[in-house]
């Protein structure tokens, strides 16, 4: 990356860092990024899709493939403590490089909203079908690995997960006459005691978790027996089909408890993330790109329990989820002391350029 592009990109990163916007609220962030590309990457067409946008470079190579790179544009409530400011600035700088140098492939630069809550990936992944995408890549900084190390886990990279809210409604009664009401307390307790059986590791080929997040029964009124209850769970699975099997079992149990105690039951879903996986052929291409770009590559043996909505993209298109190491001494993501390392803009650009077939 030329020094002038790098300097502009660092300035952009610091500007974005100072103006974080939460998921589904990335209005100014999106407008600033679009403006930056229009001014500094004239060879990239900018396409506004409402809550998100993408840029596209059209190659003059008759054998060009369609290759997508995705970045997140949302922040956490505490600010840009996940590095998305650096990710999107890196993508913008990479787009400037492709605009200036050209590439052997058609390159799509996807700027996705609402990654932190799992709300944006599914919407943006529609682009994979719309253009017939051949490959897709996403990268994230990580303080679990040595600085500048490029890491991929073939197969499941991150678990599927979802928040399941079970809502019971019974009949109120005076606390002196609980027999006249319908109390959800036992229904909630019975579900909790059965969770270890439902998520018994011996039943599944991969890791599964069913974590109690909150139990809320009744209200602080000593004269009224409880008649409303909520149970919040996070379901997680190395394989999405096994997470769904746990979901079905929990829902069936909740319905049977509702019937047993004469309750109404409803369900709500929150923060739904698919299984994120890296395809073998895409993993190999990342390794080859590292060799070309002079970057160190590591194929990690273990997956990450945390979730990422990049899985919506790799459900549709061969691709890989990539970590780039900050150094293990660097504060972890989502911690108050975390900040993106500006020099990683160059690392992201070198890796993406090699994957894209940029002309140097």
C-alpha cells in the first residue's frame, strides 16, 4: 500500500474510532465510508443497499472471478472495542489500492451492518446469490495469536448460537390462595433441571452448550402468587444442526410443561448466529496468499466457541474466516483497553491483495 493511501486510511480509522455507532444505527459511519470511496477509489462503483453498502471493481480480465471481502461497520456500547473501525478502514484502503492498481478479478467490498447482534450478515449475504459469487473472505483481529500471524481453522471456525426466550403466562391469585392461580415457577425449574440431559455431550458429535442466562418468575409483591415467568437461554453448537436439535428438544419440553400446569407459552429468538465454517479450498488459497504476500500462516486445530454472522456468507459461497494476530500481550477484543493496531491496515491489505489477484 502506498504511503499516501496508508496515511489517509489511518486518518479514516481514527475518525471512525471517535464516532462509534451501534448495530442498526450505523448511519454516519456508512455515509463517511461511501464518501471516502467515492473520493479516493474512483475505479470502484459504490452501491447503496440501505442499512449497508458495497463497492465493486469490475476487472477487464475475461476470465475474472467474483470475489467478495466483507467487513463489519458497527461498534459496541463502549465504543470500537472489537476493532471494526480498523477492519472497515482496512477495507477502504484496500479498495483504494484495487482502484489504483487493478485486479485480475471482480472484487466486491462488502460493508456490513449489525454484526455484533447477528442482524446484518443474513441480509448482506443475499449478494452472494445475486452476483454468483465464487469466493468470499472475512478477517478479524485477534489477541490470541502472535502479531501479524494469519490464522484459519478449516471446517467449523465459530459455533452456531442463538438466544432463546421462553415466556410463560398463567393466572394470578392471592398469595394466601395459590391454588386458585396457575404458577409457572415449577415449569421454569423443571426445564432448568432437564437441560443437562438435553445437552448431554454423549448424544452429539460436536460441542453443544445450553446456558441459563436469566430466570424471572413473578414480581416483588408478597401478596400475589407468581403468574408470569421467563427463562432466557443461550444455545450453542459446533454444528448448526445439533444446536437446532437442542432448540427443538427445549421447545418440546416447554410446551409439555405449559400443558402440565395450564400455562400459555411463547418463544422469542435473539442474537441468532449460524455456524461459521472455512471451506478447505478457501483455506488453501489463504495459505497460498500468505506465501505470496510474505505473511506467516497457521492452521489452528481448534474452533472458537464464540459466534459470528459471517457464517451466512459461507453457507452460500466457498470462503474462509481469517484471524490476524495482534500479539498475545495486546488487550483482548471487547475489553475496555482494546484498540486496533493501525499497522494492521497494511497486513489486511497485503493478504486481501494476494487473494484478489491485485496487479502490482
